């Protein structure tokens, strides 16, 4: 075989390899597009996407990170091929961290062979075993949503077709992430509309009936006064008091149903609740959120919102407090939602129990059980009371 024929065969093989890469790239793009139209669960979609991209690029592993609700961190949403310890330690990183931060700021694809920053920051040996890392920003309509990273253990160039595919798939994936956010907002609005309808139904039936009963009992008391029947007046007074309490609780329940939680989510809704609290109650309320990325379902958000709403309502009605504080934090693998006040406390010696107050606590406890959580209520050593809602963090372990 001559040297010329050998060169021709090599060129033919490279051409075939190029055609193969182009064909594989088109096939993966077709798979991603089909997945985006058929898959509505974001975590499942991201897992499938990573599998395609790792296979296509020849990477040893990859992750998808999304911008957290506070805009200051990147949360690991999906991973493939990474050690479990690394996945656990990388669940939350600063949004300006290393090359990921540089890719987000420039909105450009970045590749580096210098992994020292990742090794020093994380202390994970896996990064030191990688020959390079590719970072592709996720952006939709000018909104930065996150990045995906591909980790290479073999130092070989990425085919041009694959590099071009990074940007194309990034656009599709960004659209899927944004659509998921919009779906959550629409679901919140749907739930709030349903609650409004329920409130209207209750108002049109039970509330009006109770209002009629209140008027008739007052007429009964006036009639009994003419006969000066002591026992009858006592019993009618007891009925009047119980009805007043039930009616007040019902009116409060209707108010809660009609208070629409913000479609932007729980944190935004609590911000709004805290902003107007002093004007409504005369109690100063401080709101501190120490959770960078609160990850609850829409149903869970609604339950938490109404528990905290009831707790803050109790502070205003029963505590005699001047100042209160609402804190969101993470405690022992639980989301901790804490309401503190400087009032008279919950357990006061010699005081008569307030039925409405206990009824409210019962409702909050039932809501907490639906979250697989619990309510803790105590007096604070410095005075006042503390109510804490603990909700377990259900963290899905990435592959």
C-alpha cells in the first residue's frame, strides 16, 4: 500500500468520524426536543438530559445547577457519574464561584483545564482527576437560570458539532426550566382560586346561617328577661358565647381562605405579609430568611403559609406583644419556621385558656401533620412565646 493511499484512508476515516458525530449530535438534539415536549417533571428531565450529554461528549460525569431564589447561589438539581460525597458537598455553591461564575457573568460557554480552584474549594479528589471541565450557562429571555457542567477525564478535543450542540441544547433546557417555574406559579394561582371559591361557598351557606342564629338568640334573651328565669338566661348566655366564638373563628377562616398567596412563592408571600403586619396589628415584625433556596412543593408552600399566618394572628390577638420576629432557617435536616414574640407567653399560671387560641393551635398542628412535620410551642426564657414549625427536608440523592 502506498503512502498516498494510506493518507486517503485516514482522511476517509476522519470524514466518517465527523459524519458520525454530526449524526449523533442530531439524534441527541431530537431526543432532547422530544423529552422537553413529553416530560413535565423537571428533575426527571434533567437526569435524562445529563445522560444524553455525557454520552455525546464523552464526559465522565456532569451536573446541572440552577440559580436559587435568593439569586446568590447555584443549587445542584441533577448529577450523573459523580461520587456521592461530592454530590452532597456540592449541593449549594456561591453563584460567583470560579469558572461557573465567569460563564454566568459573560453568558458564554467556558472550558478550563485548570481544576485547582475546584479542588481547593471543595477538597474533593474527583476534580483533580478531571482533565478539563465545560460550563454552559442556561439563559432564557435575558434571565440567567443556571449552568450545566461536564467533567472530562480524557484530554481530548470536543468535536465541533458537539460544541455547537451545547448552545442549542442550552436554549431548549433553559426553556424547560423557565416553563417549570411558570407552571408552579400557575398552580399557585389555581389553588388560590379554588380556595376563593370554597370561601364563597362557606360564606353563602354556613356563615349566613350563623349570623341569623346570632340575631335570633339575642331576641330569645330579651324574651327570657321578661320572665327573669336565671337558669334559662345562663344557658342562653353560654350558647351566645359559644356561637360568638364559633362565628369569630369562621370569619377568620374565611379571611385566611381569601388571603391569596403570592404566585411568586412562599418567600415573597411572607415578605408581603411582614411588610403590612404593623399597619394591621400595631406589632412590629422583623422577617429574616436564612434559607438560600427553599425547596417546597406548591401544596407545602400553601400549608406553611397558613400555619405562619395563624401563628402571627395569634400573636396580634392574644400575646400583648409589641415586637415579634419571623425566622426561616435550617435545623437538623428540617426547615424551621419560627415565630417569636415579647408578649405574656403561652402558658400563664392562673389564666383561663382561650378557646379560639387553642382552636387555632389545633388547626396548625393538623396542617403540620400533612407536611410530615410538627409544631413546637414554648415560653421564651427572656419572656414571650415561641412557635416553631419543623418540616423535614426531602432531599433527592442525585445519581
